[in-house]
C-alpha cells in the first residue's frame, strides 16, 4: 500500500472525521436483503481480512475492537456496499436571489429565498488522494491486478479504466462525484 495514504488511526485523530465515523449513516437504499456493511482489516503481516455485516452497529463494534489493538490490525476500514457517502460536511442556509415577474402590487423584479446547501468540511492535504464514497475516507486510486485482496472474488479485470480504490477495489469510473453522494 502506498505510504502517503493515512491510516484509519491517523484519520481518527481528526475530531470531525471521528464524529463522522461514529455516527450511524442513513440506510438510503431500496435493497434490504443481504449485508450492506463490510470491514477490511490489514493484519501486521500485510494480509487483508474481510467480513460483511447487516447493520452499522454490528460492524462498528468489530471496527473498534480491531482499531484499539495495533497487534491485530495495521489498518481497518468500514465499507458501504450499497451507498456512496460524501465526506464530513454540514448543511447551511444560503440566501439566493430569485427573479420574479413584477406585478402592479409588487414592482420588485426579484426576491430572496433561503436554500439549503452543503459544504465539505473535512479535507486532506495530499493532492493525490481522492475520496472513496464506499470506504468513506481519502485513498489512492491505482491500477489493480487480479491478486489484489478486494478482487479475489471478482476474477474479471478489464484493462480499460482500471483505476480502483486500493482498499475496496471499486472502479474510479463507477464512483459518483461527491456532490451526488449521500450527505447527512
């Protein structure tokens, strides 16, 4: 794994990111079958282990156990298998001037309304890192090979547009922009 990518222990030192990870994300998907949460654990011997879970509280308890024991895990991450989540941010109301047709009673040609807007608050200093909406963290995106830990069960690798998240293996071309990801 590239050395400039922050581990979860480094990310969790940021209070904003820590609060983001502790909060249970909304389940905004129509599919209720199966297990939508997955944990990836890198062992001290650089082997990757994974398991799926039905609820966020279930995966969170395993995450905390692995996160607190450096002898059990070098890095650990919780992956959403169904929903792409945007980085930590906040909703705020923005005043927006809207045009309107003047009337004899009101000659004004515009009016001001409040619109909810979202702004990203969590940023990372490395320019070569990009947000992975599945892993919910900044990661490197590189061409991966069929022996990568996230692709063990997916034998088909296309050489076209093969840039993938080095943790969960999702293809760059399939990820939506941050503006289209779930924000809460």
